[in-house]
C-alpha cells in the first residue's frame, strides 16, 4: 500500500507527464499551425471559445468534484451522473446548433455558423468522457490518463497539420479540437474497465448535486470570466487582434495552466483524504503552496523575459503584436496555481457555499476593470486582469487560511523567497537579451540556459528550501526509475 507522500509524488509525476506532454505536443503543433495559418483563423476559433467552455461547465455540473470528494462512491452514483451528463451534453450541442446564426451576427462573422455547429460535437464527446476520467482521478491513477492524453494530442496534431498543409484553413483547428476529444474518449473507454449500469437514482443525484450545484454556478462564473476576454476582443476589436491575443494566451497556458492542471487534479483527491485531520491537511497544503509557487514564478517570469525572441523565433515576425500581450499575461498566469490551491481547500472542507460566494464577489469586482479596458485598449484590459488576479488571491487565501489556520500573511511570507529569486532571474535574463549581439534564436537559447544556471547557483549557494525540496523529489524519482531499469536487466 502506497503512503500518502508516495501517492502524491506518483500522482504529480504522472500528472506532470500528462499535462506537459499534452500541452507540449499541442504547443509544438500550434507553432507549426501558426506558421501555416493566419491570425484571423485563430481569431475565429477564439470567438467561440467562451460558448464551448460554458457549455462544458454545464455538462460537468460540479458532479466530478462531488464524486471525488465522496469517500464511498457506488456504481449507482457513477451511472446516475453519466446519464445526466449525456443528456445535458446532447441538449447543449443542440442549443449551439440553433444559436450559431445569432453568434455569427454578434461577431459579424458569417463564417462562424458552420464552425459553431460542428464544434458542438465536442460537448457530446465530453459528456461521455467525464465519469471515466473522474474514476481514474479518484484512484489517483494519472499514468493511464497521461498515456491517453499524449496519444490524443499527437494524433489530433497530425490531423490538423496535414489539413493545414492542404489549405483547409480554420477547419484544421476545428478538426484538431474534435479529434483530440474523440481520441481521448475512445481510449478511456477502451482501457478503463468501468461501464454504466441502466440505473438512475434520484437519491444519489440529489446528494451529489447538493454539493455540486454551488460548484456548478461557481464554475460557470469562473469560466465566463476566464473566457470573456475572447468575447470582448472579438466583439470590440478585429478578428486578427483576437488571433494575436489567442496565440499569446496559448504560450502562457503551457507553464501556467499546465502546472495549475497538474496541481489541481492531484491536490484535490489527495487533500480530500485528509479532510478530517486538520493538522496534516495544513502541513501538506503548505508544502504544495511553496513548491508549486517556486516552479510557477520561475516559469512565468522567465517566459516574460524571453517573450520577444521566443515568439519571433518560433512562429515568425507576423505574430510580433503578440509579444506585449504575452508579457502581460505572464503576470496573470503566475497567480493561477495559487488560486487553484486555495479554492481546492474550500472544496476539500465541503464549503462549496463559500466557494460560490467568493466567485461572485471576485467577478463583480472585475466588471469595472473590463469596462475600462474596452475603452482604453487590450493592454489596459490585461493590466486590469493582473490587478484583479492579485485582489482575487487575497480574497481566496483569506478564507481558506481562516479555515485551516494558514493565513494570507503566512502564505506571503512563505512564497516571498520564490518571488524574489524568480524576479531577479527574469530581470537578469531580460537585460542579457538586450546586450548579446546574436540572432534571436541564439539569444533565446543563451537566455534560457543562463536562467537555468542562475536558479541552480542561487538555489545551491543560499540553500533555498523549496529548491532543495524539489531537487530531492526529482533525485528520488530518478533513483526509482534507475532501480526499476536495473531490475528489468
């Protein structure tokens, strides 16, 4: 039987492989597609992002979190949620189909009508997949999920690139998204042995929905806020401008939302097992905060420092307008894992009611910022996102800290060393880029290597605790892999 630490490390390791493999392949595919397609085509997909994301929130309805938190789930629970998800998935796919002309009129883009209607297929596929993924997550089995995600990302990437080479334009991006979800679903059903029974229990539904309904509303509010910028930029600015923003956001997503996904997926089921032991819960939560922030700050501030050579080298001069967007978005993205961990704590402790109240408060505070951004431009809009992200962190950490006696001031004290180290590294990397007289590709390589060496030297010299902890985990994992390889021999 694995210990909690072993389960956590194993879960984090495989979740890391899953998220980074998935995002890494998508990132590489995105680079190829960005060279083959135009900003306008990425902008068209960005316009419908919010509608797909909101529909997916309705399909899940908070049931996944409710099932993960419940200690003894039965097949009746799983089957009940499965059939509910399926009905909602079909319903929202139909709603999207009917609403496609209205969406096209809103953005003044008739080309959106067939795109929206075809993309609705994703909702049906997702509704078939959620329970399979939930069961694996509850078991903290991320190894199988990693294998499936990587296969799906690779397969869908090949499909998209082949279509782009053959001049299918925006339909290359549509095919990529649909085929990725379809491959994910197919292999989850093939390799996970769960099958639904012909059972629907109203008792089970009410129990799970009693916890999940508040998470549903919270999820809808959060999803709307995270994606509303696509809608606003698509409506009030040009399709090409939305394309620049979309590509900058894609770059930001790799380290930020990738790490956020890893931590959220693993921390919630792991911490849920400790919900009745406040002392151990606090101890593990504190460790997750410190180690997560250390990695996130380094990656995001480092990316901001090398944004220009990275974008021009990887996707070309035509995407130069994305550079400033990316640099600003990095300061938004560095806070995502902190938000996720503090909000996860509320779910672990069963406070979905508080979760919902905080989401409403935070999004109401964001409304004036969004309105100002519409009039002052996209840069002002993103700066407003940065400000709101900081405010949201203080709100989240205040309440989660109050529940487990790990307050905001304690969190800030713990994460300050990581922030100062990351900030000094990013400034040094940025200044180095200004003085080295090489082509941008060599600048990028030199800056990345310099940043890595900088962190290593400072971490070793000053014995930075979070650096040493992560180093220990990496060494232990490498030794485990080496031991397994030796046994096979």
